[in-house]
């Protein structure tokens, strides 16, 4: 009987960089993650890097089966946007392996965090936590958040997180930055547009002081278009390209904002909040 596991990807709304130092982050689990189909046979197939899935299967003592991994709802773009694919792949592999041997998923989070950190060598773990927990949540704490609909816009190029985080960790004024970030993350409940705009400004100031390539011309343009439509936008994650997350509360203004981004070759990517899903055919 085939088994299908779909692990969500992630979209960081707020708290980037600060979360590495124990700061608060808000992260959405979204429906662009990794699917694993488990069937009779043996072997592992993936569309690319298989390090995370092989390590995940090994960590949970997955039985001999055929584990086929594919992207779930991949965005049709020239360059692949970052939605935490390695974390989703790790979660999908660990969950598929556990379920294939009829084990409960109560160790899934702990195991996936360990595997992902070991293979990647760094990271806060919020992408793994989001994929396991689902929905839109605050970390630490895992409390569900109530936010207006989120919009993801692709800046036109992918970006690497690791080198940017290393520059951040070499910066001497992180404690003050984390305190200020936590205040603004808390303010998302009351005024998400103003808080998101202030978070963008804080991250820009931090990146300049730390020597991080953070705000690209494309991200600056997305933020300007969001302001023009009554909202706010900022890079999601480490910056330097990849995805922007935007909040435009009015539905008609949001549609107009997305059209304006598309007209400037800054494509919106449809996203929905998602949960880890399991299906046996």
C-alpha cells in the first residue's frame, strides 16, 4: 500500500537573524514543500541533493522500501526560490521512514532537527519546526499567530543563507539588535503593516553595520510597491535575493500590488498555510 507524506516548506515572516541568538521569530508553514511516496522495493530517488533525505531515513532506521522524493507544488521559475526545501526534505524523510515501520511520530521533531543541523552544519531550526508544526507560529513557544494574508514575491534570484549568518555572528552589537527585533515581532499583532516596515528598516540597519548583502534593488522595489498599496514588505530570511514577504490588508489593494509586481518581473508566488500531511492509498 503506497504511503504519501508531504512536508510543508517555510516562509519567515519576522525575526530573521535574531532567532539565531534566541530571539523570537514568526514563521509560516506553506504548501510548497517536499513530497515522499513510499512503495515496495528499495532505493531513494530525489530531484537533486539527497544528503538530507538519506540521513533522515538512516536516523529513523527506515525499512527497505522505495522512497521517491519530489517538490510539492514547485514554483515554475528560472531559478528555484528558497522555501526551506532541505528542512522539508528532512522532515518528509524522517516521517516517511517512521511511518513505513509503523512507528509513532512523537520523535519526529527532535530527530529532524538533529539530522538537519548535522548535515547543514548550522541554522536555527525554525524551518524544521515550521514543517513539523504547520500553520503560522511564533518560535520559541509555538503559539499560533493571527496575521492578515501573506503574499510571497520572488526577487528574481536565489541567495545563500550560510555566509550571511556567519557575518551576522561576527557582528558585535547583536544583543541590542535582538532586543529591538523582539519588540517589533510582538507588535505584529497590533499593527502588522507598521511592524513589518519597522522590521525591514531594522534589518537594513543591522546588515549595513555587519557588512551583510541584504537589501537588493528588487527587494527595495517590492517594499516601495507594497507601501504604494497600503502595505509593507521585507525580505524573508537572510536577504540578498530570494523571497519577499508582504502584508497588504485590503484584498483589492493586494491584487493590485501583485499585478504591479508582475508587471515589473517580480513574480508573486501563490502560497497557503499548510500542515504535515500523511495519506495511505
